[in-house]
C-alpha cells in the first residue's frame, strides 16, 4: 500500500474471490459456474466480424438487450438495468441507497460487507436461524437498505415470497434488494412484485444459469425510478460498462431460453442425486434451491476435506467463518464430475 491511499480505504478489506488456479486442471466446483457451454447460437454469434467491430464503442443504453429481457419477463425496458456482472449493481445499490445504513444476514454473499465498507455504509449483520434460514423478523421496520440473497449463498436456502412481501411493506423508506443470482435453480423470482412495491430492486446475473460468468453480464429488474437512479450512477462512472461482444452474446442468450431451462433442470436433477449420495455417506446437507450444495461431515473438519479434495484435483469452496467452518460449498457440475467427486469423498473419509 502506498502512503497516498485515502485513509478510509487503508483499513478496508477487499473481497476475496474463489480461487481460479492455473497450476493444473481441476474439477472446478468452487465458484458456482455452469459446467455447460453457452447455447450453440451464442457460441456461433462470436464471429471475426464482431471482433472487428470492437473498434466502435458499445451501445451505452443497451437498448436491444433491454428490449429482449423486458419481452422475456413481461416488463418494460425502463424496468431493466444492465451491468458488467451483477456485482456492479450491488455496488451501485450500496452507493445509492445506503445513507441510513444497511441490513443483511451474517452468513450470506461475502461481497455485501465489502460494499458496506467501501461506501462507508453502517451495516447490521443479522444472524441466520439455527437451521440457517433467514429470520424475517430481523428485517421488518428497518427502513434501511436491506439486502437478501434469495436463494441465499452459501446455504442455498430460499425465503418465501410472503416473507419478502412483509419485508417490502414494512420498509417503505428503504430499498429492498433481492439478489436472485441462483433463482433459476428451483427458486421463484419476486420480480412481478415491482408493480406493487416502489422499493423493490431485483438483481440477476448471466454468470450462473446462463453459462456466461466470464462474459460479465448482470441486470436488475425494478420500478423505473430505481432504474433511473442506477443509470445516473452508471453514466457518472462508466457509460460503456458492457462491451459489445457481451451485449451481443446476452441477446443471443435470451433468445435461447429453452436451452438454459433444460440445463437448469439438469443441474437440479444432478444436485438432488449428489445430495442423496452425500447423505448416504453420513453428510449433513442443507436443502438447496441453487446450483450448489452446502454440506458437512462429522468424519473430518471442513478445511481438511477441502484440502484433501484439492490434492486430488477437485476444488470446492471452504469458508473460515466460525459458524460455517465445518461446511464446504460444492458447485453442481456434470453428472460424471459429481460421480468422480462422490468417489473421491468416499476415498478420503474411509
Ligand atoms: C455470483 C454471485 C453474484 C454475482 O455475480 P456476477 O458474476 O458479478 O454477476 C451476486 N450475488 C451472489 C449471491 C452470487 O453468488
């Protein structure tokens, strides 16, 4: 660190992304990417001609992709905001709506407290219940920025819509962000509620269910006034926040909706199979609506299982936080990857 850095950034601890090692080829079950390639029509869209067009700026309004997403969800293009990965939207939300503080669970996406610190937003981390569900009562009548990942990460557990509606109703003076990064794997989106609640900001990403993590594309669905706020911040930081190629691939992705629905069904099927196999090996597995499972075994601690797996070429995600240090988060890969994972776990614990 240099002596020139602004004091408020000095103590800030940056977010640590899941490891992306380059030393060897791993079965990568650690950052919730899709094991599947994008749809063939998406892959084929990337032509030499499109690369040549990179000499031109991208469309800062993202008009065409917004229209396609609006069509898919039955909302208006004014209800859609596009971003360079959904992390950008979460960042903007803390920047824009954190003035009275923020509230989110103690065990959730690790980026929320980082954004809190970055923008000097005071935040209150509410403990999850003993069964790792979100305690709705903690979020009522706060009138602050509320951020809930639904399904939650790294647990995979969903909060029901009635609870979210109560939270929306009881916080008329605070924006409620529902981060739906994993909603396509068995959860249910709350975006239809944007018609009724002016404080609802739904955040989505192409990174998980749309097989496009490296493309960096996220979007928000929200009442038009909230979208205007986000656009204002975007135009004050990086108007061309999404590159031309990603915008193009995003459009092709929306058009290939049935392909992705099928891949999500496949992930759900393999998830249920893997969870049952882990339980048969004596693991505790939390119920998941996501493309990962959160599991622990009494046979060994979480950190050791993580490193034994890594030695054998399988990467999972381990968190050191006290309450969840016995668990590992395991991304659902292909059926054969998961079979290999189960075989390797057997070998380690026996
Ligand atoms: C992966 C993830 C995101 C963001 O991913 P992007 O790649 O930036 O779109 C947001 N929220 C949660 C809970 C996630 O797990």
